C-alpha cells in the first residue's frame, strides 16, 4: 500500500460549507458575497470550526448556481473581487480557519471563452466534438459544424480529458494522452496553482469521477487524479483535494485526500438522514433512515460503506460525512423536529469520518419546499435544490440579518415561520442546538480519541447505537422517539462528557445496563 504525504491539519478538520449567495450580503443587493462571509467569520471561530468550504464564487452566467464557470481566475462581481477572496482567506487564517474553494474541472459554462473559441474552430479539441449527433450530444452554437458533449446541463460542455476506450468509428473518442486532454490537465494545474498561491488551502472537486469518459472501473480517472496528487504533493504539500465522488474506497487510493459520502451514490448517507421528505429522485432507492422518530431504520448500509472505505483507505485519507449540502435536504426536513437534531450531531461529531456542517444546520434551519426554480435548482419535479439554499438566519432583524435589500430582492425567500431559528437567539440560550454543537465541536477537538484517528468499536448497531472510541470513550445515540435499552458486558459506567437522556449503570457483573430515552445521546469516559 503506497503511502503519500498527508497534511497534518486535515485529520483534525471540522468542515463548514458555505453557499456564498445565501450566507451574508454586505452590499444590500440581496445576494450573499465574500465580504459578507468575512464579516461573519467570528461566528465560525466561536463555533470551533477550522475549515471552510465555499461553493463556486467564480465568474458565471449562473445557469447552475455557479457550477457553470466562465472564468476560473476571476471572482464573479456579484460576490466581490479577487482581492476580496484573498482578504477573506487572510482574515480566516488569523482566526485559525482554512478556506477551501470549489473546483469544477469536468466542464465549463458555454459562455467560457474556451468554449466560444472551440465552437468556431474545428481544430480545437479542448471539448468533445462529434461530426454527427451521438447520444446526449448538443448542436454546435457556432460556425463549427457538429455537436458537443455536455457534462451535466446542456449549458455545461464537457472538457475533453479523453476516453478510456477509443473507437475508430467514433473519432471524438480521443485517448487520454491526446493533445486536448493534455492541455486540459495542464490548465487544471494552472487553475489550482493560481488560487493556492493566493492562500486557499485546497479544493472540493465537483463531479470528480466524470472527467475521463467511458472508463470502466474508473481506472483512467483514478490515474488522472493520481497525477494531480503527485503534483500537489510536490508543489503545494500542505494543500488538499476533497472529492465529490461518493466512493472513498476508490477516490482516496486514487489520490484524493478525502471524499464525501453522498446522497446520490448508494444509500449510505441517505440511510442515515433521508426521512422521505423534501427532495426526492426517481433514481434514489427508497427506504427508512436510522435517524428518524419511528425507529424503523438501520445502520447497516452506512456501516457497510464505511467499513469498505476504511479497509481501502487505511491511513491514506478520510471519508467525509456531511449533515446536508446544497444539493440535498437539510437535517431539519419535513417532520423531523428540533429535539431530534442533537442525536444526529452527537453521532456526526464523534464518528471517525471528517464532519461537515452545512451552513445553518448548526441552528436547525429548515428545508423549505415549494420554492421557485432558481439558477437551475430544479433537476426534476420532485427535486428542487432551492429548499436547502435559503438565506442564513442570523437574528430577528429584517431579512433575518442576511441582507438590507427589500425582501422581494433576496436570492431566495426566507423561512416565513415567525419561530424560525436564528444564531442570535440560540447564542443567548445555553440549552440551544447551537450551544450543543459548539460543545460537541470542542469535545472532538480536545479529545483525540473522538476524532478521525481514534479507533472505533461498534458495541450495538440497533437502537440505541453504541460504540467505543479509542480505549475508553463510549458514545450512545438513540434517535427514535421510543426509549431503548441495551445490556453490555465489558462496559463501565463512567464520567459524563455530554449527555441528554442516557443513563449507564453497572450491572454488578462487570458490565453495564444502558437506558436511552427517546431522542437521546451521551458521550462518556469509561
């Protein structure tokens, strides 16, 4: 097993994802921006976060929320300037925070100068062009005859990183070492180098598995990213790449430092959080989730995926487990009540994956159904991502402190509930979810056994979920409404580090009797 150098800071990372258009608006235009994020960094520092991932903030026509990039080297004016991003990174570092930016390597906007030039030049191979309409190809918008291959929406033409399998009858299937793929790999290094030299600590890589086409087993895709990792290790050894891939057992050995468990790859993440409310897709397999009040879910699917990843990764990297993201339902979705969220965070922040908190989940912001399609947010009638992208709720001032713009000019509507959670209200309440998350973050940061490098022994995988971290830290989680009990040998009743509704009593025979109320959690030192 090849061991690559690993930046020491990543193993202790607690990530926080910011959707920039929805976090904080500094100039009153109704859209969040980079100076707004800078002004709110003290919230993240107070919470104990140490790593921030910002969704794409680069020049774009915003037909897919910024994932249609028109210039990789320029911040979009609605967010500010390149200097604003550098100032944000510097201000974050002074507070002990690292900043990751989103990298979209598989496609550009159809407004990118590269594509506009390629659509006029039949000798340009930066994109994938066919002289006839092949499956999924889109007619050329320029004087160049033929059709181009999109990578997601039609407005996102796929950059040409080659095909793993070529075919003389389909000449657009260029090999991975052809001129176009070589130029794109060089451009990718140039883009990453540009922002790393300006202080960012790395990248979350969008659709990382999509680059090489017709790639059985993703062998060529893995080789491509392995080459990028070799370059990162040489040129920027303290930087990291985190992939949107959803298969850590493939992506991390290939070269990524970490990979996210994702809602659209298997059911591992959805088997934890997806209660059947909010967004859904015809391609998603239905089933109950473990963190649901009725207690009909199972940890089996997640644990199998996690074990598979751990066996393949070893100490070469990490899986990342998010509360939610800009493409999936928030934790507070549908009937899931605020009192259910504590158990979810107790699990997230004591499990050996790297935790990622989606902005607003720390206060229990709700997924909002029924919003308008906004910048390509709707993928299918039942899957409108806008519900997870609504503005951050800071306080009880107009627009919840997000923006001074008129309400009808906000990027998306706010949660209309007068009782919507806010940062200010929960800061003032020591019993709030926000304070619990802060204590759990501090606990993970101060107790190495609860972090990514501590051992994990699963003692009970039903209700309650019980596991030991390291040699003597016990975690009990019961996310259902009904109480749960478990008798375990070799477990000692110990000091309470953080608990709500969990009691452990010695059984007189060297073991313990665990009683967990509904929606309870407990972290103990044996």
